[in-house]
C-alpha cells in the first residue's frame, strides 16, 4: 500500500465552495509554480471542461492564481489573489480550451519565470483536493505531489537512467516510482522519479554534471 493521504480521508481545509474547483485548483497552481522552479512572471491559463464552464462561479480562477503565488488551500487571502498577483507583477490571462480526452477539471499552464525560464504544465483536479499532473513540456507524466520528486530532462541514450539511479542508490535514497517518457528513440526524454526522502543538494549537483542531462528539477511534495 502506498503512502496514505489525509485528503483521501477527510478532504482539505479550504477557502471556497468546491474542493475540486478551489482546493484542487490551488494545488495545481502550486505544483505548476514548483515545476517552473521560480516566481512566475507571465502565465496563460487554459481551462477545460467543468473548469471552463463553472470555474469562475466556484472561484477556480482565484484558486489557480493563488497557487501560482505560492498560497495554500486554506489561505485567507485567496479571494484577493487577482489583486495580489498584479501587485507582485504576475501578468496572466485565462482562456477556454478543449484539452482532449482528459478529466473535466483540467487546466493547462503556460508559464514564464522572472529569469526567463518556461514551463508548460497540464494537471487535473480529481476530487477531494487531490490532483494529478499529466504533462510537462509535452511529455506525459503522472505526479500527485505526495512525494519528493525529481524531473530530469535528458537525451534518450542507453545507460543514462542507470547512472541516475546509481547516484540515488549511493546516497541511500529509495525510489518509490519511476516513469520515463520520450519524444522518440534517441531524442529528448523526461525521467520522473518519486523518492522517499528529500534529495541532497550534492547529489543534484552530480546529476546535473552527467553527460546528456539538460535539466534536473527537485520538487518538494505538497503540504
């Protein structure tokens, strides 16, 4: 059995009428911010399905922006998220989009950070405040935010996955789950590893020095 999640048992403490449209939306925004890796400066947010149809009435727009600002689902400032975003220099726009055969509470973030970094993130709020990140920069993933997570962009070459897992084994870090997604054989690939402990900065440095590794992102779990 995997790690238990208090959201599965009790549901979240939140601001707003719907756990999917508010608590889940805040957590989606927070995960998108973590994946970007810095304070977002610009964002285009595409709403799908139920998020598009009823999201504004449920405060989904406020919740998504609150998450991008780093707020928690129970933050009393969520109703002021739009105002706070403008004060902090976050320029954003919302649009309605058909994201295909996905959960009705799904959103696509296109983000740019203060240092020029970019991230495209698709995620779904699947009930009770629980979320799933489905896509990062065009690569299919499945991240729920329950574990410390490594996201590694690399060249699809034999032995590279083994080098990464060897570094983790040497540091006595256990892998809970791993997924590798690639564009095509020999092209760019994305490795996602959910691990049992926070990774040491020294291990991250060694990973970033591996040949044919382009980016290593360590994502802390959601609270």
